[in-house]
C-alpha cells in the first residue's frame, strides 16, 4: 500500500503527506489495541526520541522531494532541446516503414538474439554462420546494405521488438533533407533523454546533470556523450542489457561527423549495445576496418531477398483486390503468377522497388489494373518511379567525386542511347531487308 502511495507522498504538500501516513496507520490501530499503543510512549524521554526520529525522517523525505523535483526540471530542460522527430515512434515522422509480416524473419531473429543476450552468451554460429561475419564481436553491430534494401524497416521493426522486451535504450533515425533529422547536434542528448525515460535508475543522474548545467545538451557531441551518457551511466549494471539504435548514419549531413560519431561511440565504451545501420559508404567501411574498431564489432549485410519481396507483393496485391470495390469482377489470382514473378525479378530482391509500385497501384483515384499496366510498360502515361528517381538522384549528387562521376555518366548515357538507336535501326532495316551499316552510312 505504501509503495502505491509513494508518488503522491513525494509530490504533495505536508498536510497531504500526513493524510498518506494516516491511510497507512489507521488500518493498523484496531489490531494493535490500546495497551500496545500505550507501550509506545511510556516516558517523556522515549517521546523525545520518537519525535527526533520523526524529524530526521522528515528531513530525509524533504531531501528526496527536492532531488525528485530537480530531476523533473532536468528532464524538462532536456526534452525542450531533443530532436523528437528522430525517435522511432515519433508522431511527426509517421508512418514509419516496418517489415511486412513474415518477411525479414531470420535477420530480425538474429538481431534480437544479439541484442537480448549478453556478449559472453552470444553464439558465434548465430551470426557468423548465416552471414559470414569475420569480425570477432563486441557491443557494437553494423547493419549495412545498399539504398532501398530495407534497413530502416528492419531497424523500425527491431525497435518495436526490443521495446516490447523492455530492452530498448533509445533510437535515432537520420533522414537526409530534413533539417532536424539530418544533423547530429543533439544526437547523444536525444539518446540520453530516452535513457532517462526508459531506464528508471538512470533518470536521476542524467536529469541532475542537466539541472546543474542546462547548456550541456547544446555542447559538442563529444561532451554530450561524456557528460550525459558515459559518466552518469558508468555504474549501470543489468542482467537485461539495453540497446541503442542509430539508423541512416550515412544520411547525417557531413561525412566527417559520421566518422566522428563512430569514433565517439567506440572510445566512450558506455555500458550499452549499439546497432548502427547505414549504406556501406567507403568512409564508414574504412572506419570499421580501422584499428579503432578492430575486433570490437559485428557486421551484418542486408542482402537481397526475393522470397520476402514475393511475399510482400503477393499479400499487397491481394489486399488491393479486396479493398478496391472496382476489382470485384477481376478474377483471382491477380495479377497472374508470371506477372508477379516479373515484378519480383525487376526488384532485384530490394523492397524499395516493390513498395514504390504498390504505392502507385494502390491509388484510389485509378483502376489498379490500369496502374499495373503503366508499371508493366503497356501505357506510357505517368511515372510510378518518381521516388526511385529521387533516391538515385540523391545518391548521385551526394558523391564527393563529381568531376569523375559526370564523364562516366556521360559515357554510359551515350552508350545506352547508341545501343537503343542501333537496335531500332536493326529492327527497321530487317523490315526492309537492309543491313544496318547501309542505313547508318
């Protein structure tokens, strides 16, 4: 009963605290009896001793209340500066990508096992046998794969699984082109805020540091990590370790900052696990292969998954057929197996292609059959691949070697155009039984 009344006791006035004590004591009076109660205070000396003890307890309670109130002020200060948009369940970035049911099951299972087990308990076969991982391991895991491979969806789903297990320490999802989500100015302050909220024993030490120095959350990321995470969490010990997830590191605005983040995490050695997801950019790969990380991390490759893409497309086409009333007269299965396999092959096992065409076909303003025809190329009106175009435009414009890229793209464009022209000439020449060299000359 007293445990249930403790929050009210700490946050209330003196009179309210007296009421809380009466709630606890009053039920005991009938069982004690008058004789027992009289034995409590026999002499004035004993009465003075009891009063002195109560005075000491009151001082201790007041100290707890002050510390609790200070801690709450620290949490409020931290909340005002953190980037809420980057947290995995933020309403401001809704809807977030999640793995489709019954897809990516193996990699999610292995990631959960890695995060939920202690380092000493991790089975080498659970990671290395399936993924050919050559790294000796440690409290850091690098999840890498090309653009559109589904890394963010995996990280979102993993956040949900770890949160359900009570072992999610915090998350930070970088996103290119978004002011609050593409810079690392409050990276570790945001993670510290989540640790304070999610791990009860860390709330007071983190909050009190912010209360004593409110500017700490706006310092460099090196200071943020040291003051808000490493120092207050140094003595954290738990049989249920928590994991911190950082997604899209390559989408942080500057390469130097990306490398610095990796260096800070490695050197700080906080008592948590880190899972970091990114594209395998050269500077990130080089950092993990450097002496700084040698033998102190795992790495997993998000590989192609044709079976998962097939499952996703099949389920989504079935949903579209069911939800669009205009499809009632279209026989199932829709589309045919051959068309489905064609789309799976075009995806190259990457979810971004599949998700893009489903979003295009699912438009309630059009017939799904007509939109599918556009995807298959039988109708040239409209383009379902605007998102893909933008993705690859971002990739091309982000390369630091523009002077080398442009000539390469130019040569490839000319080669493709020439191949298309030559094919067209060949077809037309064959129609008139004329050899292509004669036409070209």
